[in-house]
C-alpha cells in the first residue's frame, strides 16, 4: 500500500486493487472486490471535495460518478470552491491559480467500514471515517457513507443526495468498532498466513509519523461540505 498526496491529501493506493490509472486528474481502475470498493470510495470521496480544486474534482465527476445528483454535485463543488478561494485569497493576500487546491487541509483518514457488498449485484456501501486536530481534542470522528456501483468494468460512486456530501456525514464519538485500516489492504498473502500483519485489524490508531491528510476540516457537521473530505 502506498500513500500519495493529491491536492494536499494523502490517498491510499494498491498495485493489486487500484487505482491502476492515475493520470490527467483521473483515479480509475479498481478490482471488483471489497478492497477495490473501499479504495474507490476514499479516492473518489476525497477527490470530490471543493478544497481539492476543479483540476482534481472535475475529471473525477466526469469519469467516476454516476446517478441523478452528479450535475448537482458539480454545481455545489463549484460554488463552494469559489467561496473558499475568495476567502483564502483575502486571508493570505495571494491569488491562487485557477483550479488550484485550497490550502489548509488538516483532517486525516482514520479507516473504513464495509457496510454492504454484493458480489453478484456489483454494489457496495463503504463508510469512510475521518478526524481532524480539533476533533482529536475531544476524541471525535466523522464518517461519510459512499454508495458504489460496478459499471463499465470499474467502480462508480453514486453522487450523494442533493449533490452534497454533507448529506451523508455522521458525527461519531471515538473511533467506531470494526474500523479497518487501509494499510492492511496492502498486506501480502505471506504476511496474512504468518500473522506478521493483522489483516483487517481495527484502525484504532495510526503508526507514528503516518498521519493521513484530508482536504478541509471535520470540526463540525455543518462544515463537512467544505470538508473533512
């Protein structure tokens, strides 16, 4: 498993489960498996944040989103990005390049929970859990629920209700039971057999020095649209 910064956000990727295509703003090519669905969920969720910027979220909207609310999501992201850019430029006194990410990401990926997976139906429901420095002070997290469909040989994410990821956000207490670590998706068969890694272990903490960045903040549910994703 590797973690690559995209618009200020560290995102997980697997040679086996994807994304296998990561160019021109795209993040596509996932395995038809629970691991592939989990990776597609976090990649698409984080890349379709207003703080990621249009150069990142528009290619994802065009290629990895599906459903009636896709156009509404683009309108929401464009409006949120314009407001955040204006605020950032006023505060920082520097004009941001067109489409550039909004600086100031401070949330991190804590892990995921697979709520449902249909091998024959090609559907999945993944809960991605995040936190931020302010949330960690009170031992809090926030989750986003991501629905996926298998179509055209890849996972597509169903655009959220009303075209706003905040509609799928749920404030949580401390790290929830059953949370899985994305790092474990990169475990090898020999590691699983020998027990040198606990495949599917609970992601109750992160290894030292391995914080996962996520665009925006997760401080309050009302702010997650700008976002802890």
